[in-house]
C-alpha cells in the first residue's frame, strides 16, 4: 500500500521532480481551468523554467515548496509518479513584510482529490511558516472555486473580492477572493 507523506521539497534531492510539478500545474490549468500564471496552449519549456526558478527561490530562502507524495517505498528519494500535490509559501524579504507568508500554487492531482491532501499540506505549511516567524498568511483564489469553500473551513478569513482580477484559461476575466489567517 502506498504511504502518503508531506514534506518540504529539497533543491538538492528533489530537482528531478521538476517536470512532475509542471505536469500538476498543467493538469490544474486544463482540468480545473485554474488561474495559474500561464494560459493555454501551454508551453512546456515555460512551465519547466517557472519551476526551476521556484526551486532556486527555495535555495535562496525566499520560498518553501511543500509536496504531497504517495510513496511506494518511503524514503528520501521520491519517484516522480509519487508526487500528488504541491503548495508554496512565498516569503517577502522587504523589511516591512518579514512577518508575512503568501500561500501560492496549491494544486492536487485531479486523481488524488478529496483525500485530505490540500488540508494536510496547508497544516504543514502553517507549521513551517511559524518556525520562520511568518505568522500572517495571505492568499487569493477564484470566486466559485472549490478552494473558496475550503479556506474558511481551515480558519482563513475572507476580506474582499476583486472583480475581473485575473485572466482565466478561457481568456475571460475572473473574480478573485482574498483571505488571510493569523497564526498563533
Ligand atoms: C482545491 C484543491 C487544492 C483541493 O484539494 P484536495 O486535496 O481535494 O482537498 P482536501 O481533500 O484536502 O479537502 C479539504 C476540504 O476542502 C473542501 N473541498 C475540497 N474540494 C472540494 C470540492 N470540489 N467541493 C467542495 N468542497 C471541497 C472540503 O471542505 C474538504 O474537506 P472534506 O473533504 O473534509 O469535506 C484541489 O481541488 C485542486 O487542486 N484544485 C485545482 C487547483 C486549485 O483550484 N487550487 C487552489 C488555488 S488557491
């Protein structure tokens, strides 16, 4: 039986997961019409470069990448196919924002949904954020998405919506809803 594991991505040990991160992002854009930086038709080189930069930010200490694995053989070396979900925490470096963490790119493989992966990754992200003094978590998501229903259940407070905030995969503008959570 595979074992679900949530942990931080390590730039040295997990660089081989890069194409699998790009794959999950592409799946969420095509399957869920998620607003996730790029518009279809997707260019795989751009997605790979994007995740390369995200992993560099982990190395620079400005971002955490949390991964959900479903491991056949639990151990430090994850296989690409075992990657089932991801969420990142961007940590602004400006002097006035060192207490903030921005939750970005929460994505779970369509075939791995409703098993608690998002909930577990967010709880893990919050623990790691507190360890780094990032006690104010901020995020946005699309109005009408499953994520909009999920965040309040995890203690996130809605503070407003912006009509026509982003351009969605169908090239229509979409409304975004903004949340925050103070961690104790
Ligand atoms: C939103 C998303 C991350 C949820 O991932 P998940 O692993 O299925 O979520 P979980 O199983 O941890 O569910 C957590 C809670 O969220 C809510 N939820 C999740 N999916 C839902 C859905 N489709 N409809 C209604 N509520 C939903 C439920 O309250 C759920 O708790 P419950 O199962 O105990 O009722 C996933 O659907 C996804 O990757 N969607 C596409 C990308 C996206 O929109 N990301 C969010 C960007 S901010």
